[in-house]
C-alpha cells in the first residue's frame, strides 16, 4: 500500500486553490495540476507499506498527536521548489499556524522513526498545486507565480491528521482515508 499522512484542507480553501491553479494553467506551462479533490497538506510520505503495518502507523499517529488541541491555519501565497530558476513544484504556503504544523510533523517523525521510517529533512508546510513537467512556458509561469505571492486562500481549523492510501491509476491517484486521528 502506498501511504502518506496529511492534513485535509477546507472546501473554501480547496475552491480558492483551484482558481489559482486555473491561473497557472493559463500560462501555457507544461504542468501536472493536482486534482482539486486531492489537494491536501502532506505531513509525511511513507511510501510502500505492508498492510499489516497500518495499525502500528495509526497508533504512532495517536501517540504523536496525544494532548494536542485543534488550531487555526491560514493558507497564503504561492511559491516553488527548489527555486524560481528551476521550478519543479508550485505550492501554496501556510502563514498562520505553520509553527504548530511543524511541531506536529516533528512529533509524527519521532514516533514513526521507531517503526523504521526516516526523519524528514527541512519540512516546509505547503499544499502542492502543480508539478512542472518541462521548461515550456517557464517565463510566463514564473511571472504569474510572482503575481500570486500574496494571495490569501483562507483560514481553516486543523482538527485531525489522516493516514491516506494513494492508489495510482491511469487517470491519476485515487486517495482513501484509512485512519483519522483527532487533535
């Protein structure tokens, strides 16, 4: 099973991000946009995992989250990885609430390390909007992204963290939530 741990975004934010994706698409750049229904904030990508480990993983998630309360997060601005000269991923950032997300991710990392999952390096809370497939339209894309740097996508209450299975299909990934751990 291909698994990851994520925070789901609100419908309001999802709609606003889908509008931003249309602006990116209009540049003519060679992009693979994330399907709006699949937009989320990845806390940790686990990769291929044996089905028998799902219970252990959700237990680790519960230990990592235990005693933490829900909080607000604001999705704001558009940026890229690794940099504007070589754009591979276009993302929306998290302004308010990012420290809490980083703390939560570090706690998840600690618990999951005991199950053999390596720690993340340089975790940056973000919501992936698109992957860039080739340099076509790069200048126009970079111009559009610069113009979106201060965009507000909305605020949401982070109340849970999900363990999600990703099934790869010819039409793109299909996600199913295997466990939801409340804050």
